[in-house]
C-alpha cells in the first residue's frame, strides 16, 4: 500500500474521489509499474494478499459469484476456471470497460457504487460475494454488508480481503485507536480515500449486518513477498498488512428493533 496522510478539507466526497481516482488508474494501467499498481498484477497482490486469500474461499464449482469491486477483472479467469459463474461490479466505469473488453465472454459486468443498492441483482442471486482490497476505501461497512446479505442465498458466503487496520494506522498520523479516521492514500498521480477503523468496528459490521464469522485471518506474508518488498516483508512477519474474513449469511437479516421493545427501552 502506498504512503498515507491525514485528509485535508476537500469539496469532493470520498465516493467522488474513489470513482475519479480509479478511472485514472484504469486508463493508465498499462503504464503503472507493478510495484506501485493497485491491480491484481501488482507484486503486493500476487505475492502476498492473493495467495493468502485463496485458501479462505469456499468451493466454487457451479457457484454464482459476485466480485464486489472487481476493478478491471484481474481475478475473473481464476474464478471462471474453478467453475464459478461470475458477475463483476465496480464504481469505475473505465475499469469496467476494460473488464468487459478482456473478460466479457466469461463474465457479466456492471458499473455501480457499492454503497448504494445493487439494483442489477435480485435477492438470493449469489452463493458468494468476494470483495478484494476494496472495503478500506468505504467509510460505513454495515449498509454495504446488508446489501451483500440481500443478494446472497441463505447461508451464502461473504469473503472480504482488506488492508489491515493496524497497517493503515502505522502509515498515517492517527492518534486514537478507537476513532474511525479518513486518510488519503497516495497512488501514481492520484490520491484515494482510505478509512482506518478499530477491530471492534470491523467485527460488528459483519455481525450487525446478519453475518456469522467463520474465518478471521491475519496472514503472514509468503516468502515470495520478500523479493519485492524486503523491508515490508520483515515488518509483516510481526504485524500483518492484510485481514481476510469469511462470514456466512444467517437465514434472516437482522431487523429493526420492534416498536413494543423500543417503548420498553430495552
């Protein structure tokens, strides 16, 4: 992950910054060095995050999979080759155009904001939702997870690989462990919003959205990571850079507090 700084005031919303930023990165993807790339061909993803995420994924044969934040579709072939029917969604229209050009014959793609309703998907449409290195860009997780719950079949799986909060905090001037904090993450020629949150906020976002945690991994980096990022590799042996969570959708999503319970104050 690139260097970070705390956010100065900006008239653009984080969603605007995310959409425009990834549009820029998608259009310039062929000219971005793999050392600094945000895409699936980066050394970080190929040597650390992806090989430690794959073992957490469920069986894929005949499963309907939503890649939530698919980018330019780098992981589509892997899911397709393992027997999944794939739908990808991303906020960047430029990334989606590239994904359609490259993988439109094996997957369906939509341009949409994960923080809003996924109108292209009916309830119970997917067996797995996989979000890869996207959620750290999103401020409020629970509404997003509630929408994932809606489109998942009962007992369907949500797998989230995200930048570890501890790693985000270590790269920015964040005073309080307990406070949700926005920072700006530097990428080639652009900055993207990133959010630090305490671990309690990570866990409760899943639980309060109706998910049951099944796997909670803070993986050490594989040895291959050392070749490209020797200093980060040594640090990651003591403090992980990523967090991988697998959660299962309960049959019923949590509902609002009944009015009679609310009137009793408990």
